[in-house]
C-alpha cells in the first residue's frame, strides 16, 4: 500500500484535519514537473515554503492536542482521584477505564507525530527524486529538528505523567497494597541500550529499538534478529510500543493471577478483568491494522506460493527462465560456511560469501557485493541462485577480496555490541564497584 493511503488509514478521525495532506503535496510536485521538466530554483523554493507551512500547522496542532491531553483529560482524572487510596467499586472502574482510555489517546498522539514526520521526509525525498539537483531532503531534516512537534520532551513528560497516574490508580484497585510494580524497562538486544525510548515489538514478541531495526531493514533482513522468524522488520510496519504495552508488561503478574488468591476472592477482580480485556482488545486492533497495511504482510502476497517466491528472486529478463520443476531437478552444488560464491541477482552474477547454511538445508545466508561496492544480504537464498566462482585465472583473486571484505563487515557489525564491554566507561564502572 502506498504511503498516502496508509497514512489516511491510520489517521485518528478526531485529528483528521491536522495530518499532512500527502496526496496534495504529490500533486504539487507533479504540477511543477509538468510545467517545467527541469524545475527551477523558484519552484523548489515555493515547494519548500509549502512544507514549512505544514510544519507550522503541525506545531499548532501538536500544542493543542498536548494541552487537551494534559490539561483537560489527565487533570480531570487526577482531580477525580484526589488523595483517596480507598475507592468504591464504581469509582475504581471509572478511574481504571479512564486511565486506559487516556493511555490509548497518548499512544495515538505518538503515532500522529511519527506519521506526520515520516510524511514530510518521504515527500521531500520524492521531490529530490523527481526534481534532482535541489537536495530538499537535507534541508527538511534540518528544519524538522528545530520544530516543537518533533521535539520529544513534551511527549516524554506526557507519557511520564500518564504512567504515574495509571500506577496510582492500579495501587488503589489492587486488593493488596504490598505489590511491587515492576516498570519492566525495555533493553534492545542489538545495541544493548536500556530504557529504549522508541521500542518496536515484532510479531514474534521480541522487542528492539527503532534505529536498530531500521538499519537491519536497510540491509534487507527479513527475519527477527533473535529467533530468525520470517517477517517484516521495517519499524514503519509496526506501532511504537506505547503506554498500553508498558501497562501490559508492568502488570503482567496481575493478569496471570486473576484466577488465584488474593485476586479470585477480591471484589475488584471483575474490574481488573474488564480493564485487561480493554487493553488486549485495543492492542490486537492496532496490531491487525498495521499488519493489514504492511507492504510485506502475508495477505499482500497470498497469490504467490513460497516456492514460487524463492524462484522469482532474481527476476531474469531474458529467455533463460526455467520452471519451478526444472529448477528443482537441476543439480546444484552444496556450499559450506565461508565458501566464496557468485550470486544471481537481476540477471547478473555478483561475488559473495556464504555466511552459513540455514536450518532448512534448502537455503543459505549470503552476503555479496554489487557493482557500486555496496553490500546486500540474503537470509533465505535458494541454492539455484548460487554458483561456484567463475573468474579468469588472472583475476580469480578479485572474488575472494570482495568476499573477504563482506565477511569482515558482517563480523564487525555482529561484534560491535560486545566491544562496548571493553570500553573505558565499562572498565571505570567495574573499578568503582570493586572499590
């Protein structure tokens, strides 16, 4: 699905007029190109001013929505709770469901900021592609960093205040005040940073930070870095873990023990069950919404079998295409870890190296080099797209030089997190701890 339709599908109806009109901006670019195939500087300046106007509108919308959430919704619920620690059943239900509703709105507000920021970056990138020579994307990125709606301080304060209020309500609703609330700070297993600000949870339930998943997606990885489950790892295909995910992690022990003491005999058990059901339903809806809109979702590729997709990877354009049966009958060599190979990609052969054979024994993880020295990685490369290197005798070393460089880069990327353990800061921490 194109980004414009995707954005309209994910828009919150109450804030629909505040979103960037991506479709209108695309029409403006098309009109500029049709009027002047080589867009002059005046046209680029006019389009940049249009983007600046959108940024100003976003700043006003951001301030208005943040004020509504903090000064109206949150404050009214805080006043309703007051200094009470003992609540009646009706008060407990009203406050808990109100806190969950507020968490939903704050999460939607975060998605509002992310979608509009992506829209501005993508439209500037599209402008540079259709009107080369202006480098608009670089200027837009610099302007974005100075915009109030792009600054995360307001969102962080709102999330912290909402989380504190939700914890306060839960302490009043829980049947025993001796519970210890575990915030379950998320750490990324790739960069090892604790308290990730923008965590993304994949369909396999493993959580990473946005930047690490983005880098992995740029290298064309299509499986979880931990469990290797085949799926999209582009962070744009998932909602950022928000307050509802944090609520699930912090009170997981409560949800799991609702049928045991002391919850089973508590008058607030039904209230807690209703609260968790509301949270789970909302999380399922958001997850299903993003999964349906993902360009790499299974539903978008339902007409193609996995075997046919593997065969069509190289997409040759000449008359040398073979059927699936012919490919399967053809003898293909077996490769081992570290073997130098050539990879068929877009009807050309490129040098590469086997990272490792996969567990299914029918594919390989391969790293190879393109003509511009950029690297590509295929995690499920079928063997019929690989061959033993074929090079003239005088240039046979070229393949191994390229493959050795590819192997070195992969090793550097994999070992980077562990090198942090030998950094000076880590050593100083150990010395201070021992002292």
